[in-house]
C-alpha cells in the first residue's frame, strides 16, 4: 500500500509518500480501504512536529479518524463483513502497560498517534473500533461527524447541561467541535451565539443555525454578548480556543450560575481566571475531552436524517498532505480539510458503491 509517512519530526515536508507492506489483520481485526481522513491541528500537526504530549515511534503514519470500506476481516469477526462502510473509533484498547489510560476505555492506544493511522490506503483496527456509516452519509461527512460530534455532545449536554431556551456562546465556531456544538445546541432548542475570527467563518456557521455571530478579531466578545442577551450573559460557553486575550472575554460573558466547558487549547491554553467573579457569580469551569457514551451512534444517526453536517473546507489527495498541513497551520480554512488516497474518479466510484 501507499501511505503518507513521517520518518522524523519536523515541518510539513517530513510527510512523504512511501510503499509499505499491506497490514495483516489479527483474528479480531478488520482492514479498511481508506476513503477519507481529516487533518487535525493537535492530533496531526502537533504529532508530526513532535510537540504533542506523546511522541510516536518512527516511522509513523498519522490519521486519527479514517473512514472507508472493509476489505478483509479476521477469523473471529462476526459483526462486520467485507464491503461494510465504516468509520473508525480511534480509542483502541491495549494491554500495553505504558499506554494512556482513559476513564471510558482503560489502557488505550490512540489511532494515528500511538499506532499507525489512516494517512494510508489501508488501515487495520479491531472490528469493535468501527462504526457502520448510515446510508446516505458520505465518507467525508462520517469522518468529520464521528471525530467531533461525540466530543461536542459530551461538552454541551453532559458537561454544560445546556437546556432548552438557554443561550450558549460557541468559540472557534467554524472548527470541528465548534461547528458540531452549534448544531447540537440547536437540536436541544437553545439559542446560539457563534464567535470566530473571520467573516467567512461566521457566514458558514450562521448557515448551520447560529442565531448571532461575533467576529472576535474586530469586536469585544463580552460587549457583544451583553448586547445580544440584554445584559444577562450566556448560560454556557463552549471554549476550545484558549487564547489569553479572548478567554477572559468569553469567561466574562457568563451569566450567574454559568458553565464554561472546554476540550481544546489551540491558541496555547495559558489564560488568566478572575477567581472573584468565579465564586461570587457561582460559575463553573469544566474541562473534559472525552466522548458522550452514545455519541458516535447519535451523531451518525443525526447525520443520516440531515439534522447535522460536518463543515468541510476541501478534500485533497494524500500527495498533498504537506500543503494541507500548512493550510491548517495558517488558519486559512473554513471547516475541515480531508485527505483521500483515491483519485477523484475512484473516490466517487467507491462512494457510490
């Protein structure tokens, strides 16, 4: 198979197309012919650069969220078949004593970080780490929605406890978590204020259902929230930017008893907190990067019914992975960049089959 491989840590150009042996499934595994995988700022760019909290052994193949068609199944696999359209759940259970430990999975390897991922024509994972893609949902949509929908659902519903009629401020609104948080909040009959740094991003998220929009590169977030809420503030802030200037403005926007939830820090994450405001106004700050227990199933079901969609900037070939990484680093995208090993004609053929 061909794959985009890194043999060293560094800039985007360390990603090179190489020929690798096809993966061989164990008895509980499936092999997936990859059709789409997304480019993530942390779990791709930071891992490639060697700045993520865990460094994979080299050579390494990135790609945390591949979707595609099963082409081979292990001898013990009974719930998946060749030809099934699936998307990966990236949290792979392991007995490795040095592995990361999560509350939901226990010891686990993260696909594309600790073990080889989906920047390849083929990827091998346990059958239990696959989710069937509903009819009518494309590979691209499945990749984006399965990657970010479960996390956004956990932040909004479980951590933020957003209720119908309440108001949520979504920071980084055109990002993967942000765009899903907007749509999930609207499904919960909440009011949504979307905040992003470019007008083109705000236009896109208003189309997703946001009731109001703030360009935080031009406007003060707190002032605009007060204007939109008649001075009350918002009940929930979904904050995944972590910018030292913007974070205090978002925090200041919370109403009495408000909840700020976060699962990201793309702008650095070192911020100041007004502790007096925290306790006088009975505010909560909740950090949780996990997924809602039923998040994959609910997110994909919503997608099949046209209730949510992934925000996609463009689809590029694996050969163009360095260019894709540069575009994400420059923040020049509206939505996700996706990679595919298929030519355009082959990709369409696989999507229609």
